[in-house]
């Protein structure tokens, strides 16, 4: 009994329970670890210590092992009297009576908090940089490996950015390593704040950092633009002055970038490419971004030039509207769509496809769209004054960004009243993409435009988006335009013909006018006529024209012929 009593008082905490799991006895180590005295514990069950970290199945398995094998051993999280949860290494044995029935359970455990902390510390040192607490090269390599596999599977791009601080060595040498370390920690924080939580910022050593961006776009130029955007904001954020006591220090960096997707690359080749690109950025004068791929670099540089020029184009009066005729079933001209052109001093006439996406990205589409709106209203008013054009309507394209802008409805009202243009002759062409975000607000806005202001609403490029029919029904539309892609093969592709049929039937059912875009041949026109299409627009009737030419066309139609002669001439490329 004495020996047993001494053995019971070991370093390990011990608990003895009866067959119903009531605590009969605990030792001193138990009280030290859990905070419960013997008086508090006896009579209770070990549930007293339950942390809530494990689910029922965990305890069921434990009981099962005790019944079947007579013992259980493992790691478990329990709760001390003061509420603190801690890890313990627990061993439980079943004591059986003469007939083999369980009479007692004896449990002993060690508090392994410290061991756990040590393990975590070791793991941390293996994968993280101790100065900045960013992932180190080893963890970066693992994540890069995973990113290579992931991009091959889901088709989205990822990108590696190699960042090297400019003139870090000079700072380190002149101000001392303590300041150098402080700067590196500060840079780490700023980089971390510049990316999304699923991106990785790592430090390779010295003043070399790497950002791994994941889940970028599927299309290459989309990914390039995203990388450029992030790199620019990183350069801006790093360029903010750093304060070290009295001293203010401005730090710049050079960035090399490699967007990638899928197989054909290795972790090593990517790091090497990004590193090389970073050196090119240094050579180019530092504080710069350089893509590894020269084609990507050219794209980025051209875009930067275009963006600068686009900023000035409005003030320089370089935008013009071209007017493309729209005709009814008899071929009579009833209106036009205004299509934007950029009269560029050196590039010549630039089609909207080349600059509208950039204008949207930079939000320049807002002032540009405003200009289009005002110019179109002025033109409508001018047409009213001439008998040969008095009845014409004019459609303009409205970008989703513009439509979502809080002032849009007011702008339309103001442009109409300032020019005295008739609202019912103005048509706004919108696309389905506009309806995705915040659709209730969009519908309300459309209703105001239509009911209060009295302009017409047309759904452009119909068939290319994903509108549901029930949704379409809620929209106060006047018109839908069948997208050019279905018109072009209407004679030869049964699917396209079926879509045209469906769109026209849909328009009928909802009481909407159906306009076909991109009608280039008599065959296409005939196929559309036969299906009941209401109106036509396309090279067959006329390309987008400067206003003087369009007015001549309108006058000629009124004078002599009562319909635009449909020419069978071969279609010419769009954009002029
Ligand atoms: P959209 O509104 O669908 O305009 C129709 C496009 O098809 C125009 O291209 C037009 O020139 C072209 N097109 C017309 N008939 C034919 C044809 O028979 N064959 C062929 N191959 N093409 C034809 P454009 O002028 O290059 O405009 C492209 C797009 O740019 C427009 O597509 C519209 O989404 C956008 N856009 C044009 N002007 C503006 C504007 O002022 N603001 C905004 N936000 N977007 C505009
Ligand atoms: Mg349009
Ligand atoms: Mg269209």
C-alpha cells in the first residue's frame, strides 16, 4: 500500500475513476496541472476537464478502445480550472474484475504545452524568416509547386514578382544594420498589406522579396494587367517615406514579373526568369517594373502610352461620333447608332475596341461617355431642325460603369434639356453585364429613364450574355439587338438560325422591337426578314459614317428613292 501510494505521487498527473467514471482519487500533479484540488475533483467525472475541442466521435472511439483493448493513448486538449486550454499526452487503462468486467479506469497524463510550443517553434524556423516572419524560400518553393499544379488544372494564371530594394546596401552601410532590419520589417508589412490573403509574400534573404499571386484571370492580357496594377501599387506603397526616429527615408524597389500558367515551367525556371526581369528593371533605372517576356513588356508599355494619350484626348477634342444607318423592314432609314471613334494625331482613326476597355479600367469612360451623351443630344436636336432628318432616332452605347454611376439619370435629363433634343428619339443601348451587379438598383434606374425621362432602352449584343428569361421580363426594354455573331452564320449554321428564331419570338412575346446587327449580305437580310425581324443595321445598308456623309445619305433617301439601296458589295472591315 505504501509503495503504491508513493508510486501514485509521480510527475505525471493521475486520476482513478470507478466503472461509472466517477473520480475516486487524483494526485498532486493533477492539481498542479489542472488547478482542481482533490476535494473539487472527487465525485465528478473527467468531463470536468473537457475543452470542447473534440467532437463526440473522438470520445466514442476512446471508449471503444477502452472496452475492446483495455487502454487508450493519445493527445487530447483539456481545460484547466482557470479556463485555459492545454494539450496533454494521456494514457488510460481499464482495470477489470474477476469476471473481466471493468471496475476502474486509471488515467495518467503529462502537460505537453511546452513540447508543443517547441515543435511549433521548430516548424516556424524551418518555414519562416525570423526577421520579418514572412514565409522563407522553402515555404515559397512549396507554394509555388502547388500553384504550378493548380494553374494547370483550373486555367487561371498566377504570377511571380521578384522584388529587390534599390540601394539597400548603402542604407545598411551608412545607417547601420539595426535600421536596415527595421526597414526590412516595415517593407514586409507593406508588401503583406498590398496583396490578398491567399497570395504569398516571401523573403528570400537580404533585401529580396517575392510575391506569388494566384487566381488571376484566364486571358493572358487580363493577367498582365492585374500584375501590372499590383506592381504599380507596390511601388507606390514602398515609395511612401519610412520614419526611423528623426530620419525619414524613401525606399524604391525594382520588380521583375513572370505571369505563368500550367506545365512547362519549374519552380527554378520561374524564379530565375523573375530574377532576370528584376535585373532588367534595375538596368532601366530602378523603381520600375519589368516583365520577363519582351512581348508582355511591350504590351504594358504601349498601354501606358495609350492611357496617357487617352487622358488628353477629351480635352484635345479628338473624339468623334460616326453614325451607322438603321432601317426598317422596307429598307427605310429611321435612325442611326452613334459609334465612337478616336481621331488620334498619329495612329489615325481608332475603333472603340482598342480603347473602350482601357477607358473602363481607368474610369475615363465616365467623362468620355458624358461627352458621347451630350454630342448625341446635340446631333438629335440638329436633326430636328432639318425636314429630311427630323424623324430620325439616335442610339448611343452606355457602358455598365457609366450606368451604375449615381449621376447618370440626371446627366441624361440635363443633356436632353440643355439641347432641347426630343427624349423619345434617344435610345440607350446597354448590355447584360450591366444587370449583374445590384440588379434592383439597375431596374429602378431603367424605369426612371424610361417612364420619367422618356428615353428608349435597348439591350445590345443580345444572346451573348446569360440573362434568364424571367429576369428579362422585368426589364423595361423597348428593343433587343441580336448580336452580330448569330447573324453572320444565319444561313449556314442551324444553331445560329435557331437562336435568331428564338430571339425574334422572344421579342414578340415581350412586345419588343428586334434589331439585327451586322447584316452584311442580302441572304442574311432575307433570312432575318423571313423570321420576322423588325429592323436592320449593318454594312449592307451602310457603314458607320461621319455626320456629313450620313446626312447626305438621309437627304438622298428622302429626295428620290424610298429605301436605301441594299448593295451586294463585299463587306468591308469594321471600324471606319
Ligand atoms: P456595338 O454597340 O455592338 O456596335 C456594333 C459594332 O458592329 C460597331 O463596331 C459597328 O461598326 C460594327 N458593325 C456594324 N455593322 C457591321 C457589319 O455589317 N459587319 C461587321 N463586321 N461589323 C459591323 P465599332 O464601331 O467598332 O464598336 C464596337 C463596340 O464598341 C460597340 O459595339 C460598342 O459596344 C462599343 N462602343 C462604340 N461606341 C461606344 C460609345 O460611345 N460608348 C461605349 N461605352 N461603347 C461604345
Ligand atoms: Mg451598340
Ligand atoms: Mg452590338
